[in-house]
C-alpha cells in the first residue's frame, strides 16, 4: 500500500516578516535644537565665536536629516528643514557679528589713536599706592594692578601663547599669537562703560600689534556696563613678530574716561 506523501520535497518553513525599520529622526530633531540655540546666541553680535560653530553643526545635522527623509529612513522632514534654515540664518548672523565686532574694535582703535596724540604719556605708577603695585615712577609689570583714585582697578596679566582656529583674522604668517587677560574691577560708586576698552600693544621694535579674531574667541571685547562692586575679565589676542616679542608694551585704561596705564614685559 502506497502512503501519500508531500509532492516534490519537504514543505517550506514559515518565517515571520521582518518588522519595519524605525525611522531615524534623531538627526532632524538635533538639527532643530542646535539651530535654535545658534540663532538665539547669534542675536548677540559679540558671541559670533559661539553661534558660528553651532550654526555649522545645525547645517550638517539638518542636511543629513533631509537626506534620510528622502531615502525613506526618517519622517521628520519639518524638523530637519527647520534646523537647516536656522543653521543658515545663524551662520549669516555670526558673519555679521564678526564684521560688526571688527568695525567696533577698529573704531575704538581710531579713537585711541586720537587720544594718544592728545593725552600726556601713560601713567607710570598708580594714582594711589596699592598692595600689588610699587609707587615707583616706572611702568608696571604684567600681573600688577593699577588703582585709580575712585577705586577702579585694572590688571593686565602676562601674555600666553594662543592656538589659533583654522580660520583667523588679523594674524600674519610667521607671527606669534599672544593672548592677554584683562581684569577690571569697579570699586567706585558709578556704573562704567566698557564697550570702547581696547588695549594698545606695541612690540620691542615699536610696531603696533593687531588684534586677532577667530572662531574660538581669540579676542572678546568688553561689552555693556560694569556696576559698582562688580568685576569683569576678558581676553585680547594679538599678532606679534617673533623678533619683537622679547618685550611688549601694553597701554590701556579702564575706559576712555580714565588715563591709560602702561605695562611692560617679555612676551615669551
């Protein structure tokens, strides 16, 4: 007796279908969040060194997110597109902030040049002796503090080497990049404007050093007003020739309403 069998081979095994792939919406979401942050920071012109890199990140994430949407691997086209647009806008704002900062610094430099022509030589010692400064009639050393009669103090620290970003303005090939930290404390009774505060730097050969701006914030000008009892500090970076770095001269004041003070010392 012949037993019935399966025709032509064994029955195939049953495999359940693969679950659909989850959409990769993370890049589009991240692009929108970073784009919003970049655009908000870009509203402050002097923070271009922060908004610029964030804008580039938002653009990269947004474009990648749109590519995933086009390939069907993501579904949040709106977020990716929003992040891309915001990244582009923030990048334009960063460029505008850089140009505006350069304009402000250049204008302040012109005002300082006029003031240097009209003012007597920079003060060689503090108006009132301070524990950190000798009353001897000589320029201050880096790190020493000058005290004005109204209690306002200013300190210029010793310059330090600065590693430039890939894109930098104001730096000449072969020059050193040296960064100064300036600290101002308002020990007076009135608010003081810091916007026009830009140090004037010369090297050992008498050449004026130019300010450097890059994406990492090489130079961050003071902004706004400093209230009584408050302290502000920032950094300025300059392009200095190696043969002129053996001695640097920095002339600056707490603001344009006060006489300048001179600091002298080696740049290396």
